[in-house]
């Protein structure tokens, strides 16, 4: 009823009397109101004066006699353009209408029409809602009371323009000049919320009252709503927390339907958190039980250990973040500095992301809500690639064709593509030049891109539907949800469905006890078929189907020349045709993963500030997978061929592997983790309540177990479920004289099991002391013990600890006069967190078993010991200010940090004479320094229009300060080119050759540090390379703007990543035969190849090296990497993207009432628009390999989402 | 719920967690393994990497460097750069981005052997006898590795200069953190090898677990070879004789295949097809019939690592050495890999995937014959030669020509030719070239390599004398910039 009340109360064009007359019942009530309450005379006058003014400019002309109501309504709709909303059953009992009016106002006409009908109406916006009248007006008064009252400011003067609404309902009233508000149909047990900028929001229970007067207090006394941050161990008022916490805007988080990934949804919303965008950032969880986007909090502070933060859900660390439904998340806290994270001990150096799921609210009636969306991603966009088209490709093939270097008879086991066959046929004199040319010309005219898209890809979409219920009483409340997530990828035949249930319950059996039980169950069911994903890197003229739609054989792709294939086929009697499209249904993989996560939280108040808190978590993730490869698959036929002995076509072939059935693989995985945490907390007030002391201490034990076992059956018949028994011993000794192979050795293990169990025991303590409510100091300490490293030895870690302080400046007396400052606080923290060097024992050589049926099983060394390793420690200093000014118009925080990591763990080159090329060791010391800023501003806030902005900015710069042990190989080009860390430079480093152009042979030259220009292989040392920058953005963050006009809102989220560099994708083919790898759908070349050096003099116009067919000549004459890894091919990876833009519409409740819906919202979203990029090569840095310069084709260009949220 | 109940709950919970205390962390991390028992060390010595270089390594490079081979240009030009350079006797075969698998694999094995030697004494659960076997094997394996290193990177042994000629660093610890190494002299390395073999001989049993594990005969035979290479002929002969005796006494003595029988109808190697003689040891590294100590390396076409021998054919000189009745010719045909005929008619090895380079019984005969010839026991030498030749060809052809048997130098030359016939295209020849070049008993020779073009043109490469000693590969010099390389 948003508009309805606004029109009455605010607009001078409104006519209160006429509007109120719309409904008799309201009218009666209004009369009562006006006379019973002594309203200020001015108001009364105004109300009366307004009577004559028309409520609506719309007029109606009608002349009806005994017309059907529907007909009359339809005429009015046509004349006014208003929508008339009613259900057929509502107007069933309506009588005939007789009326004659000319240019009468709509509302009057309606009043007349409905006077004698069992119906009532209301007008809002441009809609007329028609509903049934109640049996009598008296009942009507009771069920539709008009809640009213006056809102006062701190001096008890009426406050105009304050927003009044009922918690959980969409309707909002705004107080008029006299501070008066009216709300129609308030729920008897609802809660009234009154807010005004600069004042503290007040909430009052309605409890059957009709009149509620409220006095607001100025917000500067306690300006902000209490923001709670959660460390997983304790909940803190953000205002009082000394540590650095980040919180994403949960509204944007909830709306980002373009991805179901929790980490991706936080991109650009938390200062200091860099989400690694694009496919490159997607990594499996530790146990491979799902994937999620990776993020880095405050820069790289570890070199080889995982850089992802740890994830905590409802107080317990979990491995599989993908089991959580984004719709169930109530709150996320990102712990950034030592003070925030040190309580997580040895594993917290990368930061912690703490997620709390939704819970029920005491006192609410049971509320249901539905949220659903569909995001359509479509097919991959090949146009972003830089490969040749068919005619360019054929031209390149003609130019590089060299039968002298690559004679026909040396190609028996090579890929000979159709164009290549034509060229060889011509050179061998089998066909004439003109026949060859015409064949090649016809290939030049074919473009396979559209066919590939049609045949191998489908339109991808993702949809998530969640239905939830919540409610409860003071002793019990709950939140439960059921959701279905369907991920329909662009891969043919792939399925990926996730079903999730969550149930969060809180039980308060007595005032002193609170028990929370949180359960999340997630079931992921998926599968694939035998599809391939060819793209523009495939030979551009090769079609998969001929003109009449028959699937084509692409035999040559498997790398056997026609003669070889014919011979193999004849001897083995195995068909070696290969048609990719026919293989689609010849095999599958299926997986079914269940994740169960339960957490119990028990809080008992023992006495006088002493309380006990127990957290008990259990996660179990059983998973099953199976895969079947039919013997009809080419790969299976080829394998069989390699185990087939037939020396001539006359001899019956002997098959050493089953030639029927298929290969059936099953896998079972099991993971479980449990956590038991007991802690005691004590809070007391000292100095007559001026100071507050809070002490907590606790113990935690944890176990993690995971196992994976797999079985492989051969010759498996899916229907009969029979399989063949193999002679593994004979096969592992090798089959001699097999076709296409001298000897084939079969080392497949029919059964395999891997398992790992790790245990931790930790002790921790927390302390905080607040003086005069202005000065807060706190500290934490934690020590972890684990079975992974020998106890009692030096490998055990020193404890992780932190301490910090906060000064709430705005609470000082001298700040009281500064009215414009709402809040100001200064924080300083310091602490140490660490990383264990060992996933496994590092002080000993790690061995691995090898099964060998001929000489018996054996062991070999997989990783050599390095007993000079020590723990990686990160010392973090953080200081920040939190502020709020201009009565809530602008607030934010700024943080500066210094992270100093000593004994950085990573891969260091070893002297190869030790028997190891590299070793896991302490690299050196790295510093990370950075600045973070989060700003939230309310730029415009009027009842009709609002504009607010969120700005998140992070700057991070790291530098490798020292190297523990310099190895001479670090001075080689090969090492420097691939090094992630180089002393004195920001990591991860990117180096390049200093390019000096081509010489008169088209060979690339470089300039060394001393100025010499050379093309000699290995002429450069590390110091001859130029540092181009780092592949990690220095600046990143986001900018969100939300515009609201009435019920419509538009949110645009931009993200930016600035300051990184990347290699661009250049041609890498300069020698060898233009061919493809057998079995892969490659073969095409970068279009830059066309611009290469071809003749002397070209060096003046191109930087792209010449092509030299003979690999030996090319390799000894020059190094083409001097070009591909040259400085001219390193470009800036800075870019700004419009990540998503969302248009949403809040349906007004009056409309919804007829549908028994409390609130509804529909929204549409799209995104992934490049706003600005620093490179001129049309590279989207999110899809570029920064170090190797490979360009990947995005799976989609712009996703489009439609979604709806409904509460009822 | 009253206060007493609450306190009881807390105490119970507290007890529960502390009850788990004692053994909670006393759990070996599963899924990883460390060496502790004698059996663990025995299994480390059973590691396939110590006796089969099955994808790269071994003497792949040396195969290309012997003058017993030539190249077909049609295959040569498409070969990898390292293979071409090895064949051309280039100074440096490896560039920064090439991997020298041979040395990488050897050095990794050296780490394992040093670990076993250092730790086997403290291992648990084994008898002293069992530990001795493992220790002896590790010593012998390390000595064998060092014999490889010194023959790759040290000059051929010449007593007068061995004390100053740079050899290879002597590494006896398994420690990845060591940063600097320096090259020991050729003499020091030979002494080190001798000590290791002596330690091995003292510890090894007459019969080993299998032929891929050292037994006493193998250690003695190889030490004798080392003596022969360093001119200690008398000591060598003594040990050769002991090695033959120990081999005979072993539970499964190495023995020569009699090709006359095996190639006859129904014999083991019958029939010979385009994929080579049936069931020959060359296709099965598990066939250790002729091995005193069996070590094998992958010696066929390029398969993604190493060199590949796709372009190799026998040199005309080597082809000419064979008597047409020599049954060893059954292992050669005018064929490229994958059974493709070579129209030029030049021979290449067929039906061979692995070549053996530990110690073959045939080489033991040839080494003892050479040793006897050097000690001027020409008759004894002829007798050993005849044992081998009789197993390789019909008796009618087996006799050593009188001219060859007449003088020490002629007989030595014949023995070297016999080595070439026995081990053609298996890498042995390059090591013999090193010895010939440094041996006054041999006439000075110029070694050349021919590349045959399809058009009949022949490109010739000539070996510089310095290249009989390989230069340290890039990956070693890069990490050891102060280590002098060979000229």
C-alpha cells in the first residue's frame, strides 16, 4: 500500500476525504480518529481543504443500463489505462450495473458502482484492486484497523519524512508535515519499525494497538545498527572489534545469480580479498569433493602451500564449500589480520572466511519463502580466438610443405590431414597440380565453426530453486530450506544436479541454555558422456558431418597413415575407423556425492557471567562414481590393437585383452571430519560497570579422514554384469610383437586404495578488556599439535598469537561537539600465524610403493627429505580507522597492513648433483604491504528516489626480501623465466627477453644487459632479462551503485583489477611439420603466423620469426623463444568489468494480497561486460594464461538471469 | 534443569575430551611411507629404476655416438635437435630447455644408493646377513654408476695423467641441501669405484635374488672390467677367472644362447619376421639368460623422451665386419621402425626394444679374451673368443682367421671387431673408441659419421678427439658455474 498512503499524506494533489470515502469502513474509522484524538487544528483544516482537489486526473464517461460488471470494468480500463485486478470468483456475485456519468473522476465512478455491490475497491499506482466486502462493516473495522501515530524527534517535536514500516512487510508509510503516519491493515502481532536518517531505528511491537507514538533518539549516540562479525569462535560487535574484518554486501551477494559459487559472489565486495576470476581460479577442494573459485586474502604470503583461505560454516571448518546453498547464507565475515584470524592457529595464515547460515526468529509466525532463478549462459564464443580461417590455413600449409625434410615414408605414424594428403599426393606424382589445387581450394572454402557449435555444444543454463520456511517461539525456532540446483553445461550429455536440505534449529529449554543444531545435506548427482570439445584450434575446414547429415570418419586424427591403418586393420581384424560423433553414447561417467554437515552448538550460562560453549561438528562425504568405456570406442579399439598379436593377415589374431564388453571403473570415496570444541567464557564488569572483562579458554580436537578406492573391470557386459579375468602377471611382463608396438606392457591395477588420516589437538585462549567503553584491548593465543609432524621435535610450531587495541575516539568528551562525526575508531593489531611445512613428514624421505609382478613389489623415493626446513611464520601488523559521518550518509573503514613472512616455504632449486632438481624448502622472507578501503555512501535518499554507493579498494604490494639459499641455477634464463619469486621483485614475477628485432634470416635477436645483440641459443643469463611486473593485480576492488526509484531498483557492480602484466598469445610454431597431435583436435595455428618473416628485408616490417622446416637447423641456429617470451609480447593485464547489472522490481503488497503473498521481487541480471582493458589485443585477462600467454575461449560471453523471490 | 545437572554435563564433557588425550596424536600419518625396516631397504633396491631405463637414459646417446652407425637423411632431418647433435658429435648436446635424462636418472639413483648405504645398518627387523646383501648390492650399484660417470665425463684412463685429469664429483651422502661440489680426479674416481666394488664383493652372496640384483660374480666381473680399463691386467685376469667360477656356482648362472639352436626350426628365436626374431632378449628386459647383472635401456624409436634411434643404420664399415653366416645378422634388416622397409638396403636393428648394458656373459668372455691377449696369452684369448663365436654362428664360420690370431695387436683388433659385431648399435662402441684412441697398441684412427641422402649424397661428420669425453650437460654446469667443464 506504499503509493496509496503516500498520496494521501504527502501530495497536495491528494484528496483525503474522497480517498477515504472509497471504503466505507475506513471512512468510519477516520471519523472516529479525527474526533476522538485532538489533532492539531492546522492538520484538520488541511484535510478539509484538500477535499475539493481531485485525487486522480483520470475521468470516465459511461452510460450503462443493467450491464455486467465485467463489461463496465473493461470499458473503464480502456478509458483510463488503469489495470483492474480481481479474480473471477471475487466478482461472481456482483449485480448488474446501471450508471450514467460524463467526465467523472474514476474514483467517484467506482464508489458509485460499488456502493451496492458486495465488493470493495482500492486504487494504487495505476491499478484498481477489487476484493470482496466483508459480511458487515463492523468486522471490517476490526480486521482492517488503521494504525496511526506521531513520530517525534529528540526534542519531542513532530518529525516529518520518517519511514514507518512493519517488519517483514513491504509497505512503507512516511510521516507528513505533522509527523503523522497511517498504516492500513497492520498485523496484530507485527513489529513496527520507524527509521529516519541520523536517528536510531526504533522497533515497537504492535500488540493490537491502533495508535503508537514514537520518539526517535539521535543516532550519533549509538549511530549504527549493530554489525556483528563472527570469528567462528565468538561473535563480536564490529564497532568493538580490534581486528580487521570484511563483510560483503549480502544483498549484492544474494542477487549475483550469475554464479552459484560462494567465493565468486564475493568478488569486489570485500577489501583485501582478491577473487581469482575466470576458469583459472576454479580449483577442486582438498579432497576433490567439489570445486570452488579460489581467492587470495591480502596477497601471496605463501609460495607453494595452498593460498586459499580456510572456510568455516557455523563455527566448524569444512572442506567442501560447494555443499552450501547460497540462498541459505545469512552472513559472511572475512577475517583478514592476525587479531581476527590467529584464533584459527596454524592454518589461518591465508585468512578465514566464516559463513553463518540463516536461522529462524523467535516470535515470528511461520513464514515461507521461495527464491528461484535461471541463468542462461549459451554457447562458447569462438570469435575471441585468434586462429586462422580455412583459406589462410591452407595457404600456410602450402608454404610450409617440405617433403624433403618430411618425406612421405617417414609419416607412417603421423597425423596426415586431408590437405596434407593432397600435397603429398601431388609431390609423389599421384595427382596433377591442377587436381591438387582444386581440391585444396574447395577445402579453403569450408568453415567448420558453426557446425562445431551446432553439433558439439548446447545452450548452457543454471537454475536454482529454493523453498524455505522459518519461524518459532521463544523456546524453539527453526529455519529450513529445500533446494534444487541444476547446472546444464554446454557439454553434450553432461548432467549436474544438486539437491540440498538444510535445517537449523535453536532450542532454549531454559533461559540459561541455548542449543543450536545446524544440518546441511547436499547431494550432487552428475555424469558425462563421451563428448569432445573442439574449438577454433582444430583444423578449420574439417567437418564432423557431411552435407546430408551423415557422421564423418576422421580416421587420420588418430595418427596412423592410410597404409599403416589398412595394414593394422587387416592383421588385427579390428576396425580402426574413427567417427567422433558416433562415440558420444559409447561410454559414460556417473558420480553421486553426498555431503552431510551437522553442527551442534551448546551454550550454557553457569552463573554470574560464566558460561560454557560447546561446538560439535561432524561432516561425512561418501561418494560413488562409475565409468564405462565400451569396446566400440576408438581408444578401446586402439588399446586392444596394442595387445593383439598377428604377424600376418593369414594368421588368426591373438587378443590379450577382452575384445568385447567394456572397461568398467568404479570408485568409492569416503571422507569424514569431526570437531569437538569446549570453551568456557567469563564476562564481568569492573569499576562499577565502567570496564568489561571477557576471558575465554578452550580446547579443540579434530580428526580428518579420507579414502578413495577404485576398481577396474575389463570385458564388462553391462547387461549380464559379467567380466573377464585377466592374467595380470603375464600382461605386466609385456606382450611382444603386438601390432603397432614392439611390446605392450599392461600395468593397470584392478584395485587401488588410498587413505589418509590426520588429527589435531589445539588449545586456545581469548581475552578482551574494555575501559570506560572507549578503550578496548584484546588478545588471543592458540597452539596446535598434530600427528602429521613428529611431536616434541623442533618441527612443532610455536603458538599463534595476536594482540590488539581499539580507541573509540568518538566517545571521548572532546568529540561530543563534533556533530558531523557519528562514529570514529582507531584500531591497531599485531600477531603471528603460521604454516606447517608438512602435509607429510618432511624430515624423512617419502617413499611410494610400486606393484611389480615380475620382480616383486618395490619402493622408490617420491620426495627427498629436507631436514633443514622450518615453519613459515607470518607476522601481521594492521592498523585501521572506522568512521561514520554526516548522520549515516558516509561510513567506511581504511586499513593499512604489513605482513612479513619469514621462512617462506616453496620450491627451491637444488643442485642437480644431489639427485634432485628442486626441493621443498624455505625460500626466504617476503613482505606484503597494503592499503584497503571500504566506503559506503548514501548519496540521495528521498522517499521516491535513492542512490547509494559502495566502493571497495585494495592495494597490495609484495617483495621478496631475501633468499635463504641462492642456487646458481637461479641465474639461468630458464629458471628466471619461470620463477615465481625473485629477490627484490614483487611476486609472482614475470620476466621477458629484451627484444632486438629479426636478423636477415628472420631469426629473433635479443639485447643483453651489456648492450650486445645476439641470437645465440643460451646466450642470455638471468640478468639479461627484463622484469615486466607481477601477474598478481596490485589494485583491485569493486564499485557498486544502487539506484532506487519507487519499487524499481537498479544495481550495477563493477570490479577492477589493475597493475598486473601478462604475456599475450603469439604464434609458437616456427619449425617442424605443420601437423597435429594424434587423437587431439588441434592443428590450427595462430593467425600471426601469416605475418612472419618470409624474405630478406621483411625484418624491417615484422617482428615475427621465419619458419624453418628442419628442427635441427632451427634449433641450432636460433631460439624462437627470444620472440615468444620477448618484452614486446608482455602487456598490461589491467581491466575493469561490469560484473553484473541487476534490475529488480518489488511488487507492492496490495497487489499481492489477493494472491496471499507478503512480498515479492522479480529481477533480471546480466553481466561480464568489459568496460576498459589496458591491452590492445582484445585479450580478456580473465581467460588468459598470464605466464604462458595462452588464450582460452570463455564458456559464455554474457549470462542472462531472471529471478524471483517471494515470501508468503 | 538445575545447576547440578549442568555442572555434571560439563564435567562429563571435559572428561570425554581428556580421555582421548593419551594416544590421540600417536598415529602415523597414513598414505605415506618412510624407510624403517630392512625389508623397506630391500624393496628400495628392488626399484625398477635401478635396472631398467625404460623410457630414457642408459646409453641412448652413446648409441648415436658410436662409429658403428650411420644415418638416413630422410629420418635424420626430422629428428630432435639433441639426437642430431649427439650424432654430429657436437660439443654441447643439451641446451637450457633440453633434459639430460641419462644423468638425471643416474643422479636420482645415486641418491637412493647413498641413502641405503648410510641407513641399512640402522634398519630394523632384518638379520645381519640380510642387511649385508642389501648393502653389498648398493655398493656394487654405486660403483657401476660411477663407472658410467667417469667414462662419460672423464678422459680415458691413462695412468700418467689420471691423477690430474678431471673426473666426476664423488658424492656419498643423500642430502638435497648441499650446494657445491667439485670434480674429483679420474684416479680418485677409479679408486672410489674399486673400494665400492671390494666392499660389495665382501658382502654379496654367490646367488642373488635375481639377475637384476648384483651377485658376487657380477661385482667381480665388473671390477675386473674396471681393472682392464685402467691397465691393471693381471689383477683383472684373476678376477675374471673368479667371476666365471662364481657365475658357474650361482643358483642361476648366466649362459650364452646358442644361436645355432635357437634360430633353427623350433628354436626359441624362430621364426624371424619383420618384427625381429621371435622371443629374443631384445624385446624383453626380463629375459636375463645371458646377463651376469641385467641392466637395460630403451633402445628404439623416439617415444617422447630421450633420443630415439629412428634414423640409425649400421655403418658400412660395421656391416662389412660380419661373415654372411653370422647368425647375429638375424637381428638386423633393411627396415625402419614400425617394420617399414628401408629401400636403401642399409641394415638397422630389428626386434629390439631394450639393450642390456650391465654385464653380459658374452662381454665377460670378450673382456677376458682381451685381458689374456694383453697379457700375451693369445691361445687363452682365442679359446674365450671361440666359446662366444661358436654360440653365434655355425662352427664352419666360427674359427678366428689365422692372420688375426698371429699377433697381439692383430688379435686385440679382432677382439674389438668382435665386440662391435656382438654389440652393434648398442652404445658399447663409443666406450671402445675411447679406449682405442688412448691405447698405443691401436693405430691412430679418424672416426666419421655419414648421413646418407635419398639422392645419394653423403654428408660426413668427423669426431674431434676432445669429444671422446663428453662435456658436462647444461643442467649440471648451470648449477655449478665454478666447476670446470671439459674442453
